[in-house]
């Protein structure tokens, strides 16, 4: 293998390693995900985040556990919790933060998305 071949290999490896998304998972949310997976006795699942058409504002969030990794998925690890975003959803979610709320007013995962120009009154959809 020549020096040139080694350079090409390194560049290709770096490009693959950088194939990630811009979604952030807070420590509190990561802890809740770990707890839910432990309750289910599963360590093979990742948190999948996406958007799809729907809702009163145009797009709705999808947030669920998935054992699959599909072609084109972007994966990022947060303290042992894998977060997967498909390539089509990634531009809508760049910079979004997933947190977990456990208060008297609200309980569950929340998504703070700077890309959402507007959202509906129920908070489940955005545009």
C-alpha cells in the first residue's frame, strides 16, 4: 500500500465517521431512555427521531424505539444511547434538543426545535 492509498483510506474513514445528525439529547432524556430500555430488558434498541407530513401545522414528530438501522440513517451516541435520524428528517431537526419533563404540568419527552417556524396550539405539529 502506498502513502497515497493510506491517505485515501483515512479520508474515507473520516467521512464515514462524520455521518451524524445535529439532534441533541439531554442527560436527563438519555437517563430516561436507558431506564425505559432496562425496564423492557432490551439493549438492542435505539431512539429514532423523525418528522413526517401531518398535524395541523404540516409536520409531526416521530419518536420511538427501533432495532433497525436503515440505509441512509444518521446515528449519534449520547452516553450509550443511540439516537437515529433518517436523512430526510435531518434538515428539519438540526439543532433540535430532546429533553424529558417530569413535572406536575407535563411528563414526557419534549423537543425544542429552532427550525420550527410555527407550531399548533397542541404543540404536536410544526411548520
